[in-house]
């Protein structure tokens, strides 16, 4: 896999999220949300759309003619803010066209770029009406209502920055999931301060949602049709949410509490830090069958010198030991990872240690990046910045290895029988697409009614688009993988 989990600035562009809600105000207005970045942002965009529905805003998939445009930004990539500014330049034309026709359009910038560069946005893009950091979405309805009343529109623009706890407390409950596999944010922020990363600065300190809130939202998602829940957090295995007993619960206990929800068949979580992978969570991979045998566990580098400079808090051998423990608990667990090549000071020998670690562990999927200096992070000021050509060469070599591991893993699936959770129709008539326990996309012939059920498939082929399989028996919805 060459695309990155948090990069795909283009991943969900122009995605039409949220749904029309019955009721609401008589006047239907439209909101267009453009989402950059990770699943966390996709989730936030969906929630913003939901909180705007009672004000009469219906989501649309194109900006033309929309009453309200939200640009939900991601800061992790190089030039992220420049991309946001050029996007805003394009939206400005929509706003002007609208004004020329006697109409009105609001533009809001949200997410991590808003948090990090809010003042700059308000200065450089005077046509932006509102800037909101990631923890302030519950205030959207109030702010939009104020804007609509022209209290703040134009001259009096809005910029907010609120404490993290406020967000989850005040968002209204969601009314069901739209998808078979639903994301549920349980944790936000990060205290790790890897020297290359902006997340601790943009998303702030770690915060975990209380267990009761997570359970209630999960039950609602399942009532809305979700069969799989993916627990999300920047550092999800650092989860320490307040339990019903008042004590902090770890992710393992949260998983055990979610597992009995009737109708839920699968659980996953992402993204984890190796230093927070404790014995109990590892044991959950052995003891909770519906916890899928797949783990995204970024290692970043195989060289201890570089891991230290990255402030990763683990060595290459720590990672190897951890993988051995995971495989002892769940022998078929599939591992995915993130890598950075060309971190400041990385020598050819350091890079070869990364290749060696990849060769030893064997990843079924991976995201790899050239190091890109992020303003404000310690690594951006380090000596020994690596030339672009060297980074490109190392990235290409690493990706050849990772791609070959992924292809080999998919090939060895051919002939196996595995439970596949059917998620959506495929490209061809009569074709459905689902996911294997190891997160592989699997195509098969099945009726539309199979969506949401888990069927046993014998895998017959592996190609660039994923796997293909034929049903061997239908399993009921309650059968877990
Ligand atoms: N340069 C390159 N890659 C980065 N990542 C985070 N910050 C940077 C950076 N400055 C990668 C890491 C992380 C993933 C989400 O993005 O590999 O795990
Ligand atoms: Fe960034 Fe490191 Fe935190 Fe991951 S663990 S979000 S890479 S600081």
C-alpha cells in the first residue's frame, strides 16, 4: 500500500457525508463538507453534519450553490496549509458568485490546520467566516445561528478554541450508523511527542471518553445497522476512560464490555503505540473472538539510533518482542505499520536495519512516508536533514519490500476459507464486497440482502484489487470470525 492513512488529503475529498434528517426547520439549507486527512476527520465531519441538521442544513456533495461550506483540515502532511489556502481561494469564487446573485454563503475552516494556524487563516482569507479547532464542534449550531443572525458575519468573524473535555460532553447523541463498519472515536490527542509529529500540538493532550458514553454510542451504531465497530484514537491503546465503577478502564476492558452488544459481530481498533500495548490488551486478542486478528502498530524505523532521535520510547527489539507476544496470543494476527524514511541523521546502515526488521516481521499492509519537516516539531530543527533524492530512493526500496509482503500474504490466502463481513455492492451486478478478518477486500457473488452478514468464503483468487471468493456456507449475523 502506498497511500498513507493520515495523508490521503485527497482520500475523502468532497465526500458527501451525513444524511438528510426528517423534520428540522422548514427552510432547507445546504452544507458542503470537504474532508482532508484521517478517519478521525471523516468522523468529525459526519458529526458536524449531524449537529447542523436540526438547523435545517442538508449535506450536499458539491460546493456549488451551498449555503455553508466547511473545510475540515489535516495538518500532518507537508504543505498542508498551502493546500488549504488554495482550496479556500477556489471557494472564495463560489462565495463571490453567490453574493453576485444576491445570496449568502458561509465558509468555515475546522480541524488541525484551523487549530494551528487559525489567526493566519483569518488574516490571509478575510472571506472565511469561522475558524474552529478540533475540540469545538459542539458549538457549531450556536455559532452558525449567530452567523445567520448576522451578529458575526463579515466583520465579526468567529475563532474558537475550547478545552478538549467540552467536545464529547456536549455533542448530541448520534442517531445510528450509516455503514456496516462504523468508526467510533474513543480517544483523542497524544502525549507521546514523537519528534517528527504535529499531533500533540494540534490535537492536544490525551483524552478518553467515559465507558458509558462509548457503550451508548456503540449500541446506537449497531441499531443503525453497523456490524463492525472500529475504535478510533490517535493513540487508542492509551485509552483510560472512566468506567461505570469510577475507575479508569483500559482498552481491553472497553473491548470486553462492547463484545456482548447483540448484533455486533466484529471489533477493531486503531492506531496503537507499541509502548502502550500491555499484557491485558494482548490477552484480549486471545480471549475475545470478535476482536479481529489485525493490528496497525506503527514502528517508524528499525534502527535504535533513529528511534531514539524520534523519541519513540521503544527499540527495534522491543517491537520484535511485542510481535512475538502478540503472535503467541493470536497466531494468525496480521500486522500493519507506518514507516518514515530519511529521518534526520538516517544513514544507509540505519535504513538497512529498517529493511531487516520488515524482512523479519512480515507486514500484511503498510504505510510509508518520506520524512517531511513539520514546523514547530523538534525534528525539523535537527542536523543531518536527508536529501530528497536519498529519501525517494529509500522509500522506493522499502515499498518494493512491503508490496511484495502484502502480495505474498494475499496469495497465501488463496485456497483458505474465511469469514467475510459483507459491506457493500461491488462494481459488477450481483457482486458484493466485504472484508476478511485480516482487512483484505474480498469480492463474491451474493444477494444485496447479504450486506451486514458474515459469510464463509473459500478464497479463489488474489489480484491488485484484493481477493475473490465463493461461498461455502452462509453464517448467521451472530457468527463471529
Ligand atoms: N513526516 C513523515 N511522516 C510523518 N508521519 C507523521 N509525521 C510525519 C512527518 N513529519 C507519519 C508517521 C505516522 C503517520 C500517521 O504519519 O509514520 O505514524
Ligand atoms: Fe504522533 Fe507519535 Fe503521537 Fe503517533 S504516537 S500521534 S506519531 S506523537
